[in-house]
C-alpha cells in the first residue's frame, strides 16, 4: 500500500513514523510532505532514507492510497482537494472537518463502522481528549445510555506540540538556574503552575477545546442526548493527558458491573488498586498505546453516577495511533481498500 504523511516534521508526524513501524503497517512506498521550510529534510524509515517534499497544489497524490495528515486545520482545509482528488483517503488529525456531517469522526474501538461512509474521502481523527474519554465511555454507555458527563482534563505540554514540550523543559531549567523563564507557547508560565485554559474562549465561556469534547463525544457515540461539560487545564507534564470523569447513566450501574465492562473493552487497561498505590499516571503511561482507567467508584452525589480517572498518551492514542488504527480497521473490514 502506498502511504503519505503530511506534516511529518511535527511531533505527531514523527509519531506516525514510529507507530507505522511498530505496527508493521503494510507499506509499498512512503512519501513525506511538509512546508517549504521542511522540504528537503530527510528521515530514515525501516532502514531507508526519505526526503520531505513541499506540499503544494501541484503535489501529485494519484499513487497514494492513504494520506495521514497532521499539519494544522488551515493546511487541511486548503489542501484537502489536492490530496483527495485522485481517490486518496485522507485521515485528518486537525479539527477542520470533524463536525462536517459528510466526514466520519472515528475511534475504531467505539465506532469503526462509521469509517465506511466517507463521501469526501476524508475521515476525521477526533481531539486527543475526546479520544481517550470515549474509549472509556463506550462500554459504559452500552450498559446504560449516558445522560451527562462532567470532565476535568489535566493536559500535558505535548498537546501544544514539540516546541511546547521543549519550553516546559527550558522553563524548569531556567528557574532551577535562577533565571527568568521564557513564556511563548502558553498564555502563562507552565512550569510549577496550572493554566485553566486550553485553546481560546468562546462566547459561552467555554474554550474551543472544551466545546470539542462536547460536540465530538455526541457525534462519535451517536447521541445528542449526552450532555458534556468540560474544564480543560494545562498541567506541567511533558506527555500523556489525564482526565477526571463523572457520568450519569439512565439506570444505576454498579461498580462491579462497570469494572467488568471496562476490563473486557478493547483498548482499555484497568489499573485500579488505590490501596496499593496503583492507578494510572501520565509518567509511566507516556509512550504506551492503551487508555488506562482507574479510581473507579460510585458517585456519592448521584445515585445513577460513576466516577473514574483516565490517562492516555496524547501523541500516541490521542493522535497518530488512532489514525493508524482507523487505517488498520479499514484494511480488515473494507474490501475497497484492497483495490
């Protein structure tokens, strides 16, 4: 299969290379695309050196079966026609097409079948915080429809890219050395701090990130009845996002019933023995594939409620891995992918 990566020089683009290799993804030819600044850069993949091509409207994708795109929303909007005009499937990591009714928004463990309907030859990769949350919500929603979700996120610097991760490291180094830390990627100093803002604010007082969790969850779970209220917080962690989640279901679900459903769900690893200090944390989760769930308990404030803690690697499952899993699901379930 002929594959392209658009935006290969970014943190997610580099993760695409690692995940494709780790999964032994079937690749006949690989093409790498980037901005004018990135063009000419070389990367090694499976022992072979590849040179980044500049993405232009003259770029020819006619020989490409799947293009993994992670170059930002404006690039996706501008070049979607260029990428897909000869039949290439575009799996897009930006927010550009996520709420387009003609573009499926897919988490394979939850709604893989939605990927079969793609009239624009585009599949949306959901927001990182949404992905790990719906992986945990889906098996519980199957037990009893979820009515409400309240979530507080603890989002790592990785969500703002490789340069943001570097800024956090440099801020800590500057403070340790008695120097003034530089603040460029975030609205405030992140080292030794929390920032209760991820993305810009909308008219209703929620940020765009928080509204993504609201809208995307409803689309992925095929339910306009689910109400989602999120508070997204940037925390001084390099990689892997954490979420504290409270749900209300149509009927009460016991902790034992919920635990059994989560343990048997694809893509989830339960780490839930608080008495022995065993629960998911971002440091050991960084670089791993599953969504980790722990601190499962009844919600004392709601007889139909449960509360739990979810951690997932933002760059991996929250971005590159989910996109590759979409492609893998299609290879296994869609005969046209073999054409």
